[in-house]
C-alpha cells in the first residue's frame, strides 16, 4: 500500500523568531500588569482584609473583629434606608434613561437636516462631570433664585413653588430627573448605532402594508434593538447603583437621610466618621449586590433577545 506524500510547505512550524517576538510582547504587557496589580488587585485584596477589622483609616491600630461589620450592616436601619433609596433610584433611572434615550435616538435618526447638530446637543451633557452637573442643577433648582421657581413665579404659578432639594417629597425626584438629563445622551448613541443596523426594507415593507409609525416601532424597531437594550440597561443599572457625585453636591444625602444611597453612606461612614473597616465592608456588600443583579439582568435580557 502506497503511503501518501505530505506537502511540508503547508505545515506550520513554530520558529525561534516567533517565540522571540512573543517574549517581547510579554515585556510590553508587563508594565501595565504591574500597575494593575499594584493599584487594583492588591487594594482589592486589602479591602477584603480590612472589612473584617475596626480600622479607622488613619492609625496603625488594625484590630480584627471578624464578621462584626457585616452583622452591623445587616441590622442597621440606616443601611436598610440607603438600600431602599438605592433601589428606588436605580429602577427609576434604568427605566427613564432608556425610554428617553430611545426617544432621542429615533427622533435624531428620522431627522434629515442638522442631524449631527442634534446628536451633539443631546450628547453634550454626558461630557459634563457629575460634580459640575450637580452644581448647575443646584442653581437651577434653588428655592430662592432658581430658574424653575422664577419661571413659575413669572407665569403666575407661584403657588407651585417648592424647595426642590430641601423637601423630602421632591429631593429624590430632582436627582433622578437631573441624572436622566445628563446620562440619556450616552445611551442614545448606542441606540443610534442599533438603529443603523435595521434594514430599511423592513420598515418600507411595513409602511406599504399600512403600518403606522407606532406599529413599525413596536413590531420592527424595538425588537431589532434587543441587543442595544441589553447593553444599555446593564450599563445604566451599574451606573445607577454607584451614583455618588450628584447626591454629594445637590443634597448631601438629605434632607435627613432621604437621598442617602449605599455609595454615599460608604463615603460618609468610611471617610466622614473614620470607620474605614465598616465602609470597606459596605463596599464589598455593594459589589456583591451589583454582581448578582448584573448576572440576573443579563440572563433575563439575553433570554428576551432569543424570544424576539
């Protein structure tokens, strides 16, 4: 039986030169890996240790107290209130940010004149830092000289003037609306990218069949945006759970504890009250909450994508 010949030209043989270049590639990666290890991995592992201590963040006295911080978190009414506020804020922002972003994306996609101008205008608030945005909206919502109250006064609706940031009924609403104003443009860009991938033939065929604008959006546009919806909702949820800048500037967690969230209580307790061990334990709890919610959300949204 004849043995078939083998063409040695088609067989890839690793060379010493390739291995040499791979070594060089590792050398290029090494500085970033060292920095990431020093500034991310090591502090993360240190945080796990400090969460089991009563360290105040300043002194050298680091006393191991076991699960005492986590027991206090479990039993603390202040933490329960912050968790409730965080969930209200997160659910509201995830829903409103995505609704507004989709509306803006569809509107910009339909515009034929000055499309880039409107896209830039709606995206501009994203470029403003949370601190600056907080100061701007604090001035706008000021009870004495704020733009909104001044407008209400000028049109004869002075009876509707309220202390937007000092009244417990309106403080959280003010933070939610101002955050939607800042963040919606970011998600609009993602939805715009999704809209560009929808074949025009589908909408044209639906229009010929007599479908109106809402029917086209409901049965064609929105289902085709399933991937973008998944990405935007996950990003919005993570961002909402970590919100800090706006609350620090606009309400300082008040009035009372009405707008205090988990991230803000971590700052107040860990830095303001010099309880770094307890604050670190809170940060770990928040990390676990974000991880669990993200996993559940991604699973549900991906299942929805398959169904659509």
